[in-house]
C-alpha cells in the first residue's frame, strides 16, 4: 500500500482538483433536483457525477502509469493511463444516454418544475466553479505545451495547444469545457421555461447536454485507442529531428521514432556520424544525444544508436514531407 500511496503523489493534479470540485457540484445539483424535479438539473447532475467519477479514474490511472518497469512488464506502465481512460469514458457514455432519455421524455410529456430560485442559484454557483476548473486546466495545458500567456490565455490560447497536453489534462479540459457550456445551457432553459411556460426547452437542453457528453466520449475514446496501439507524436518527431540535425557531429538521421506511452514519449533513433570517430568519442556523443532528447518535455525513455555516415541523405524533415513520419527508405 505504501507504494500505491507514493504513486498517487505523482498523479495528474488538475484531474484531482476537478474530481473534488465536481463531487461537490454533483451533490449540490442532486439535492437541487430532489427539491425541484427540474429535468435540466437532472441532466447537469448526471453530467457532474460522470465527470467526477471519470476524473477520479484519470487521477489514479495517471499515478499508476508512473510505476517503474518490472521484470514481468519491462516496457513500463505508461499505456495503463490510456486503458483507464478508455474504461472511464464508458461511465460518461452511460450518463449521456440517461440524460438524453430523460430529456426526450420531458419533451414528450413536459412537467413544470418547482424551486425556480434554487435552480438558478445552484446552476450559477456550478457554472462559476466549473469555469474555475476550466481555467486551471487551461493553465496546465499551456504549462505542458511550454507556452506562456496573459491572464486570459488559459481560456483563449489553450485551445490551440490542446494537442500538446497530456491525455489526462486534455480530458479534464474538454470535460469542464462541456460542463461549463452545459451549465449555461441549463440555466438559460430554466429561465426560459419559467418566464415563457415553454417547458419542452428543458428537455431540449437535457438532450443537447447529453450530446455534448457523447462528443467528449468519442473524442477521448479515439485519442486513447490510438494511445493503446502506440501513436506517433508527429510534432515531437519534427522537433527532435531538428535538434539532432543542429548538432555538427550528426551527419544524418537514418531512423527516428517518437511513440506516445500514456503521458510519456518513447524515442528511438539511429543517426549517422563521422566514421573517423574513436570508440570513446562515439560513446560520449551517444550519451550527449540521449541527454539532449531526455531533456525535452514528456520524453521518458530514449534509445540512441550510431552508424557510420555513408554519404547519402536519408532523412527529410517531417515539415517537408507530405507523408509525414514515413520512414526513410
């Protein structure tokens, strides 16, 4: 158990913060739904329960993925996070289905909800809390992407750098983006239903929230399915290729692979060097190149191999090739 709790200290912090806040929000919305019977509030309750459960899974999975390799599992546990996320999105999928089903029932058989003031107050508080979590997740996205920005950058420029974020951080950001949007939609539906008597709008809002949840399910499922298989990080391939090419001692790059392993990157490369290097010089160069690559964000494992330069050009940078990451022939 000591090892387990030690690993938890390295878990993804944004997912833990989001899970705790969403737990509080889910309880608050659940109590409000009990008193009001508001369908839009039911949708938001299901949404927050799904988000909280999902984010607890993410936190634990991100922590366990940092476990050191063993004799039985020599490649480590990096992809465990992808597997956990695949399981976690099933919860959101079930909640999304229930949300859409309840919304459809409200549209066919509209029922007037009670406790208008309670609904407005609870949804307003929830929106502010979700916005806070979204802001924190946006800051983490920028941090992981190595990008600096102003006070509003986590809510603006973070969208353009989302693909550089770790899987867990990306999931938290997307979930809370949908949660904030869903909360606003539910609040608008409650206001319209109360002041116009158009009760079906609460059912429509519930269906819309459920569909947004399904979008997150699809997005996260596809991202992590690729991660389980072993997806190449094209941007880092190009970045590392440029780093290696800038070293005068590297004459050419024969092969370069950068594979995502959960939150981490596994790099293998074969570079061509001056054939006149001594064994000692080649060994020192190999170590320097490995240290250079390991210093890059999220890179956890590196294998650098050297070969004598044959005078032929093998590597063309990804940015110059239409079939990016196709191995040189």
